[in-house]
C-alpha cells in the first residue's frame, strides 16, 4: 500500500512539473514573439549610413547662420531619412567648437525616433586649410579668364542666353560648355549695376572628378581705358551706428553686407577682409572702432581700402522724455525647452514676448542675443538677463528681461 501511495505521489509531481515547464515555454514564446514583432516594427526606422564631407576653412567661415550649418549636416543624410531628428552634440555646440579651433573634425550623432523605435547615424565635417587635387583626375577647366567691355556694350546684351554665351566665350578651346555657374547667370544679371567686375566660378564634372575656373566680365564706363593695374578699391570709408543697432545685426552675412555697403559703386564685392568678418564679430565688445582692410585682386594687380564701423553708446535718457519700455519681466522654462529653441531669431522673439503690448520691438539687447546663447551653451541651467533699450530721437528707456532655465 505504501508503494502504491509513493508511486501516485511521484506521478503527481511529474505531472505538475510537466505542466510548469509547458507554461514557462509558452511564456518564453510569448516574450520572443513580442520581441520579434518589435524588432520587425523598428526595422522601418533607419537613419542610413554614416557619412562625412570635407570643406576648407574659408568655405566653413562663409556659412552665414546656424540654420545653414544644420542644412549642411542634413545634406549628408540618405534620401528618405527624416530631417526632424536630434543632433548630439548640438549644432550650437559644433559652431562653438569651430569658433574655438576652426580646423579639425566636427562629428555629431543624428538620431531619428518614431514611437519606441530609434536609429542613429554619425555625420562628420572635416575642415581643412585647402582641398588636395585628385591625381587620378585629368579634368581641366582651363585658366581663369576675363574680358573688358563698356557699359553701353553690357547694356545692349539682349538676353540671358547671350550673357551665358559671353561667359562661355572666355573658356579655353575644348572645355565642356555644359558646366554650372556660381553665382548663376540670373544672379549675375540681377546684380548688374553698371561699371564693375562680375565674376562667376564655372564648374565642370565627370564622375567623381571636377574642376573650376573663374570667369570675369569687367564693365567699364564708356570711353574709359583699362591700363595695367588700374585697379581701384575706392576711398577709405566709415559709418557710425549705435550699440543697439550693432547688437541687432543678426548674422555673419549681415555684418559682411554692412562693411560692403561702405564700398564705392562698381568696386568688386569678391575681395578679402583683414581682419576677417568672424574676427571682427569675435572682437566686438560694444562701443568702439572696428576697422578692416578690404583688398581686391585681379591677376597681378591689387588695391585695398580701409572700412570702419564706429559703434557709439546709445543716447542717454532725457528727463523730459516719456518713452516707456515697460516693467522688468521674466519667464521660467525647462532646460530641454530652452535647448530646443532652433535659432537666434527665435531666442530674440522669446525675449521680445516678455515686453508689454505697444513697446517697440526694434530696440537693442545688452548683453546681446548671441552673448546669451553662448552663455547658455556653456552654463545650461541658470538665469539669463539682458537689458532691453528702446530709443526715439534723444529719448531712451530700458527694461530688464530674464529667462530662468531650470532642470527638467
């Protein structure tokens, strides 16, 4: 009887063990199935392959804004990849790193996310002094060339196609005529204002090989001669602006345009600045004199002009003025909200939103919006305060605006 009882117990235990194992196997199958379904679902999220490009430091310095830097990185993504992903380090961090040391490797990880799925790709821009020639390429666009015509001859050119043919006539025999112009023929036509140099870079491409040549049409006043080295950059020029006007200049390109506006009509806008526009921006500390030497070159000939922007302090408050910038104001936001602000202009709009209705939005910030952005990139959380000043004639008034950034 005991033996039968023991046999029954053994059979019962074995039966329970089998049932437990079956349950565990079923549970494992469920987990594996769910995992497989998730992997299959996430297979549609693809950031593509890692990519890189190489540009010269001159090309990098010519990029005018945060948004254009962002577009350069996005251009390395494969077709179809979402352009709404996140960069780590951010575009601002990359710009700050470039300003500290312009030569080197600037790498970011770009991540796209859909629901619980994400994928990343590594994007790199190499900034070098100059690009080496590919010894395997034998493509040749020829030597730089120019031609001088009178203003009446230029005015008589009847169409876009004839302007294009004029530039193509400067090419050496055998050079392909189906290349690209930068600036385009339309841009050259639209920029025409009479006597002056109109230069474009003509680029030809075959496979991975390309070569460029600089073509210039020099327009001179009717009856003028063109003796050797009769090149003129014009007279030295200066302009005075207030600190509020200087602080409100939004980008590298607008600073460049400000200096170019000092040149006489007809002087080429393709010259070089010494110190560079970036150097001037980085040296800006408020009221003072900011001078640069602008040099134009044609062949063995060159000429220079000194261009100066004088920044003066804003007009002091007159007690008889009733101009009012409103009360001091502040706003609190999280670090992630602040980091997500995409551009200089949006930061500026955020501060302007703190002003009462009716207060002019054309005032100046001290510290500037750029200074506030750079400070945020270094500190993260904290209080970012600026003095906003409005001016009307001899009257001015200021208000303190603050953005308080707190941890998420």
